[in-house]
C-alpha cells in the first residue's frame, strides 16, 4: 500500500513539475527539459526527479545548473498543489536514457553488420559432406530378396 502511494505521489509531482517547466522559468540557461521519472522515498520526504535535456553537453550542464538554482521555487510549487503534510525535498538527477539508447543503437547496428558479413560468407559456402546428411533407407535390389 505504501508503494502505491509513493507511485501516485511521484506521478503527481512529475505532472506538476512538467507543467511548471512548460510555463517556463525566468532562467535563460534552462533548455528543453523533459521530466522522465520521479521516485519518492518510503517516508515521502525525498523525491528524486530524473530528467533529460535535448541539446549539447554545454546546454545539459547549463540546464542542470538552472534546475539546481530553481529547486526551492519548484519545491514550493509542488507544495502548493499537493495535499500532504510535508513537501518532499527535490533532487534533480540527469537521466542516462539518451546515452543508453545511443549505446543500444550502436550495438544493434554492429549486430546487423555482423549478420550481413555472415550472410555473405554463407552465400558462397558449400556443404562439408553430402547435401542431405540424413540417413535414407536403402533401395533393395531384386537380387537381395532371394
């Protein structure tokens, strides 16, 4: 039951933060930020907010600094919209989802290249033995039956 409440609270915090970031902050460093997940601790006192930033490494770093400086304002915004006794503290963590997706795409591309190389080798290959390796019943000659 506590896990269900944590999940509901995390989803609600994610929606509140996403709506607030959509309205915009007055920080020019903030880039195109997407809130990917929010995980709340069991005592509902701390929320880890995972986010991604579309852009270069410099834009990601600038957006991280902007979120860090706006944490207090965002926490008060969350507190206004939640009906809980204590507003959880927020910690913004860059999500490694884009890097993982890029790594998986590289691995899939490498696997396709290897499959194509194996298919190329198999096209010119010949059987090591007979074309039909299975044992077939022998034909009986008329002489063998006598």
